[in-house]
C-alpha cells in the first residue's frame, strides 16, 4: 500500500512539512526541519486528515455514472 504524505505546517515559521500518514497520530510530534520547533498533532488535526482521506477513497471507489 502506498504511503500517504500529509502536509502540515509549522506553527512557528509556517514551513510546509510532509508527514507520513503512519507517523500522524494524536499526541505524536515531529520537529520542523527549518526552525526545530515541535509540531504536535492533536486529535482535531488527525481527524481532519482522516476525513480528507476518506473523501479521496470515496472518490476512487465510486464508479462514474
Ligand atoms: Zn518551523
């Protein structure tokens, strides 16, 4: 299965960071490659991302009429 990359933004310097979906879960955090700030994922973030992915999967699965 292909690894989904999720775009998150550093709250400090607004650098765009690509995070693997498998690394994105509530309570996890990554370091911004630019300024070194901790970027934490909260429940709302992960929920939003999963909802977005759900929409994409629906689009793929739904046959065109
Ligand atoms: Zn940063």
